[in-house]
C-alpha cells in the first residue's frame, strides 16, 4: 500500500468553493473568472459559502448551483 495523502478540512472546503464557482459558471454559460469576480465583489465566498458549507455540501450539485445563482442575484439587487 502506498502513502495516503491526508488533506485538511480547509482544503476540502476550498475544493468545494472551486466546484461551486465552476459549476455555476458552466450553468450560466460564462467563464469561472466572471462568476468568481461576482462572488468576490459580493464577499459571497466568505459570507455565504464558508458559513454554510456544512449544509451546502450535502446538497445536489443542481441545488447548490441554484443557491449560488439566487444568492448572487439577491445580493446584487437583481431579485
């Protein structure tokens, strides 16, 4: 058996954040940088994704993407 690499909880959460950004971008048909920029401007990663990670990561990818879009639009005042 080879060495097993352990990753920290923080690395797992960061991977989840990346998945949220990329899946949302794919759904919207835009680049991940565009979605990341929108989220960063809203401080959404720090104020929404991180605090809600324990709940969000149990949801389906489809539900997470819908949550990301709804949150961005609300916080941008589009809804």
